[in-house]
C-alpha cells in the first residue's frame, strides 16, 4: 500500500510544481493591511493547535493514518496549485480541502492546509507569509469545516453525492470568505464593504463555480481510487461515522 501511495503522491507533487508559473488566488503577500492580517492569524491559531493534538492522537491509535495524512496533503497541494485563467487577468484554482476534511476531520485538515500554504508560499510564490493567517482561515479552516458539515448532513442519503457536495461547497465557501476578507479590508468608496464584497464575490464566482463542480467530481473519483486499493484501512479510521451509509 505504501509503495502505491508513494508513487501517487510523487505524481501529484510533480504536476503541482509544473503548474507553478502565474498568480494564484491565495491573497498575495503584503496585500492585506497588517491589522487584518494579524487578526486572521490570531483566529487561526487555536484551530491549528487543536488540529495538531488531533493528529497526534490519531497517529498513536492508527499507525497507517500517516500515509493518508500525507495523501490528503498532496491532494490539497496539487489542486490548490492548479491555476486556470480568469476574466480578471489573474487566475483561480480549486482548494482540495474537502478530501482531507472528510477523511480526517476538519481540525486535522486545518494543520494540513496551513502546511500546504507554507510550502506554496516558499516554493511556488503563491500567497505569502503576511497573509498566511487570512489564507489559512479561509482555505484551511472555513473550507474544511463546511465540507465536513455538508458530508455529515448528506452522507445518510447518498455517500457519493455527499462527497461531491462537500468538496464543491468547501471550495465555494473558501472564496466567499476570501471575498469578505478583501471587501472588509478594501471597502468601496461609494457602496462601502457590502458593495466591495459583492464585487469580489461576483468576479470569483465566474471561475469558482465551474471549478467547485469539477473539484467535487475529482474528489469522488479520488475516494473511489482510495477505497478500491485500501478499503479496509479507510474504513478503520474514517472520521465520519456515517461513511457506510
């Protein structure tokens, strides 16, 4: 199993690096005023610290979980590094947080999301360290919690649709929060914060809605692949109790 997933993760990371040219839709380095950047960082800290505790406890109880943590990180890294042209002249991308949130829970995914953002800031020039707190809050906290909640709510009806909805809405919620973050930091001169949030949200929606749907499909496929090759291990530690439904 480890050999199979090592090859898969290597391929995922390679594709991510090959997509490194351009500007990603993480909030860029130095773009937010220091006060806002600091506030989002402080809000994110408790989630990440508790996430570290959750990962430690899971790792002690379930040795094989480390490989799945790495797989969730590689999947998130790949999808959030892929960029598509946007009408804004920049680009948009999936987030990849739904897979890990369903698999490991939202707190564990907050740690993975933070690590992904750090690596992307260091090696791909995506986002930055001054905006790390804001990007972690939107992509590493809100996205996973929304994805987890959607999966819990829908899995009792249809598991594949639950995975699809969780991944898609986890993606969209990330960009709703990003729109709010940018709108609050840069209110419109005429319409204030609400108008600014609406403008950012409209721009993001043009590319993010199709990307969210695509991410939902890819995440369903990803779960099918993992279940096919590691069904026993997967069912042994799935965070969501209703996985079988």
